[in-house]
């Protein structure tokens, strides 16, 4: 047993009654704070928008608990990874949920996770940017859709490994380590060196080089998650920042040793969060005519498919992808990913990543979840309010999307996600039931009615988001105005004295 008891909602309503006020409170908290594990260790801090007694930690844990209960309405969980201390990754959720099967669709074999899965994840984190290792995000027909960041380039990989050694040494000197009964966490006797040897042996890597060991641990985790295809959203081969001549990230597509040759690579270059300022400011949130500057010298990635194109994407002229505007680019990429997800065999999972894994990656994960939900193909028992809460809390907030920073810079990637869903709500090309009739349940309506229902569900979801976001912004502005007024009064009073 590896299930962690993370507690239940501290209110009388059941989980299937997510209220509008809860959604407003979640969005208000997202506008104020980006989630990191430090929020859980800073208990005295409070926020006027956090609710739950004012504690930021309580608000984050409540969101996590709500997400678990919503997921469990349709999926059986094998367990949860305890990350409340940030030991796995300080920008990952306090609890990582491990789905094993769907409760409401066709019978399927449960996905099993190894008993040492916590140790496998922890050792693999050194291989990726900011320690954001491959983690399950959602399940469809027994197949996992996972998320991560890009591979670490050597400066971060070496430094993160050194920090890990020091941290392990201090942990071994401690009298005891915080533990949770029945949690998936390492025992005090586990050795990092022993773990490295066991993972390297399991992956068949005989070289003793640092990168062979590090990449080997990453591949061992991918194999545990039954990942068949790696989807790379980055537009560059190596990522540089602040004009520093050292790469901060690398990708599987330029791995010179061919370590990832056993995985199908899908390179679909997509603009980073900075481009969404062009969409929001330069084009006024327009959903047509917004083009990315592919001619920029930093854009070095080329479209690439190692696998056969799925049925729903064969009629697309992929040679002209640089001519498409942002909406068409996103829609065609979604057709491709949805088609791969449907057509892959039961052991064929997908893993998506951008550079840091907290802007483009959550957008594509959220789009997959919402589009599948709109046709009853995942989270079939959830209402629009529930699904919106789940995707905002889990896909975006708890996985570290930095909404306050993005909104300050007008990089409105979260907004674009729901503007896009609204704009394609009538697009039959993104209906998987249209392309793959075998997915339909016997009691489902005929295709025209299915498309109409899908449109209604997507538009309802988007309308709730736009209304809730506007409400959260207004509440935040009012709270800040009240705080500024109180500070001004206090300052004037001190001057009078």
C-alpha cells in the first residue's frame, strides 16, 4: 500500500459540489502566488484571498485534496507521491497522483507502479531542468499523458547532482526524517549510490559517464510510466538565457549518444510564453492573424515525426506549418496529439515538455484534458465547474505556473488556453468521436448531436472561466486598494504624531 492520506475537505458540501466561490478563491490565490513547496513550510503567512483560515499552506493543501477527490470520481489511484517537503521537486504539487485505471469506460488492466517509485523519481529529477521529472498528468484508455521539463544541460545537471549529494549527507546525519504512514517515500537506509547502480543496471547502460547515468535514470522513469512517445514543444535545440554563453537546457532531439532512440520523438515547435504578449498586447486577444517569427535566429527546431501520422492528422499539409497563424498551429498540433493518444496501443503513453514545463506544457495538458472531457472521453462524471477547478488547480497552479509574473508581463498563456477552446468549440476536426467512432458508448447520441453537445460543454467551461477570472481580478484589486488605503492611513497617523 502506497496511498497517502492527504485529508478531506473541511466543509460540509461533498466534492461533487464545487462552488463558484471556491473557484473564485482559487483563481484569486493563483493571481497572488505561484505555488512552490515553500508555501507549505511558511505556515504563519496569510493572504486575504487564500481562504481556509487565511493560511497559504492550508489553501494549497485544500486545492490538492479537492483535486484528488475529483480525479477519484472517474479513476482509480494506485497511490500518491508525498512531495510536501519539496524533496522530489519544489515546484511540483504537494501530492502527485498516480492513476492506475479508469472506472467508467471499458475494462482495462491496471497500471502498476514499482514499490521504489519514489526513489526512481527522485534519482531521475537530476536529468531535467529545475528537477521537473516526468510525472503523470492524466489517463486515457489506460495510457498515461505525462509532463516534465526539458533535459538539463551540463551546468545544471552537475550543480544539481552536487547539491543532491550534500543534501543526502545532511539527511543521513539527521536523527529522523519526516514520514507519512503508507506513503510512497524512501526509507532511511536507501543509498543514492546504490540507487544509481541499480537504475544503470536496469537500463543496460555500461558506461560510467555522468550523463549516461543521469539520462539512464530518466529513461528508467519513462519506462515505469510506459511512455512510448516524447513530445518536444521547444523552438530551440539548446536554451540560453540572459546572454550567458552556457546552455541551460538540452533536448532529446540532439542527444549525440542516441540514448533516446527507443522512444518515438515528436518535435512540434511552439512559441514560448513571451510570444503571448504579442497576442495579448499587439493583437488585442485576436484569434486570427497572429504569426510567430520563425525567422528568428534562435529558432532552430524543425517539425519532426518519428511515428506514422494518425488518421485525424493525415490531411494536414505539415510542410506549411510556419505559414499558420497561432490558432491553426495550436489546433493542428492538438489533432496530432489526440490522434496519437487514441491510436497508440495500451502500453503507449505520451510525455510532453517545453523548457521549464510550466507554461506551454500545462496549456497543452489542459487542452487535452478539456477536449477529451467535452466528449465524455475522460472525467466523464465531472461538471464544467468541476473540470475547470481540476485543470486550473492541478495542471496549472500546483504544477508551478507563475501566473502573477506572467500577468505582470502581459504573457497571457492561461487566457489564450480558454480563448482557444472557445474559438474551436464548433470545429469538428478536433472531435475524436467523429474520427474514431469506436470510442462511442452505445447510449451516446448521433454525431450531429454529439458535436452540438461538445460545443455547449466547451463554451460553458470557457464562460465560467472568463467570469470567475474577472471576479477574482476585481476582488484582488479591491483587497489591494483596501490594504494600500490602510497603509496610507497608518503613515499619515504616524506623521501627525
